[in-house]
C-alpha cells in the first residue's frame, strides 16, 4: 500500500496517493510498525503540502497536525533517540 502511494505521488495522483497512504497507515498501526507508519505520514504530508503549494487546497492546520503526529510516532520507535 505505501509503495503504491509513493508511485501515485510520483505520478502526481495526489488523491490516490493520499488514499493509499491512509490505508497503509491504518494497517501498519495494527502492527505497531512505527518506521513504516512514519513513512505513510510523510507521504500524506507530501501530498497535502504539494496540493497546498499548487493552490489546490488549504490545509495548514492539517500539515501541522501531521508534523506533530510524526514526532509522536518517532518517539515511540525503538530505532530513534529523542
């Protein structure tokens, strides 16, 4: 799912990419796989930021939320020291 989101993002299919990232995040949260969860959040952040920069949407608060959520998930990971 995450890789499909990556490919859609590269092809500028932002809605589809966001949907793949969201689905992947949902599945990965069940497994507590924090590094891959971070990857999905990063993808969702990229989709949202690109859409905003192209004036396709205005989601400044959501971008802040994703950044904060990334930090919280990163703190849960055993591979990162904060």
